[in-house]
């Protein structure tokens, strides 16, 4: 079952995918809040890379259905893109969605006290920033190939002073123009002791977001004692392009959700 809701004053929407047999679960299902990618300037709540297939046909069932079949509800959320608003608008939007879901959990039929934030690419950055906020009360984070340190990313690509990159579009200026602001938009710099369990997966052939971004993030989380699972996938490009077992990656992420959500 899929339900569409408007959750804030900007007219942003989310799709809520519920397990078919909610009544048989004995209690409301826990929740994944999914944040799509697109370089902060494209994409929408219907985008989930395995559904794009990168094959002749999209897999069946869809990733949203796969998660729901595991007894976990999924709220896939929209946020303002960088052509409309710059950082931190996107963080505020996802935070607003989480607040809305918690306030209406009883009516919606979900247990919003048990939440995993899951994002891919730019959405992973936004999801991580929300999850790492003090008091977020999120149980876990899944980061699929997301930028974690904008300064290090721009430097590695030779783009620190370039005002035309995706990161610059999100910030509203070249990364080097305001290092403090770039760090505020970088999950790696928001890690504190007590950080939540995190699953990170990244392709070793990713040229859009180098896998060093995930290695930096994982090392920083490990350094404060957080539970971290880092999966580096040989031959995988950005958006899991290449000869990649996307089904196995999805299954591993669902298994992580099941563990941390209890």
C-alpha cells in the first residue's frame, strides 16, 4: 500500500509504503525514511537506484516493496532542490518530514520511535546530517556513496574554486569560498561520541564521488566508537553502475535495518 502526503508549508510530499500485512504484525512497523539522490539539484521521492535497473527492465518487486515485505514501512521524502533553496534548506526539509511522521505515527500506523535514515549520493549526505543531529533519536543510518567531506571531495576532484559544481550549487558558492560553511554541510565534521550505528556502501570505481569519502566517514565514526559497517564494491561506479549485484546490496541494507530496529 502506498499513500501520498503533504508534510510541510512548501508543499513537499512523501510516499508512505506500508507492509501489506500490517494487522498481522502485532504492532506498528518500524520505519525507514528514504532520501533520494541527484546532486541536490535533481531527483524526487520516486527515485531509488535499484529501481532504475541499469538493466533492460526494473527489478520486481521494487526496493520500496522489498523493504515493506521485510515488515518495515518506508517514507520516501522530497526536499527542496538547490535551484530553489541552498543548504541547509534540505536538512530542514528532511527534519520536518521526520517530525511530521512522528507526530502522526498513530494515525499513519507506523512506529516512528524506531527509524533508520537511508540516503543515496546527495541524499545520503542530507540523511546523515539529520541523523547525526543531537537528539535525532534515529536508530541507524544507511549511506550509499554519499559525499561526507565537501572540502576533501572538491580537493580530490580539483574543484575547490569551481562555482559550477553540484556541491557549489548546494552551498550557493564555491566550496573554498566559505570553508566553515562547507564543513557544516559535511557529515564527517558532525560526528560526535555516541554516533548511531551506520552502514556505508560505496563502489570502488565511483568517479563522481570517490570511495575515499566513505572511507573517511567510516574512519571518523569508528574513531568515536560508533558501530560501522563499510562495504566497498569492486567494479561498481556511482549509482551502482557496472556489473554489480544490486539485489545483494539491497538485502544487506534491509538486514541492517532489521537488526538496528529490533
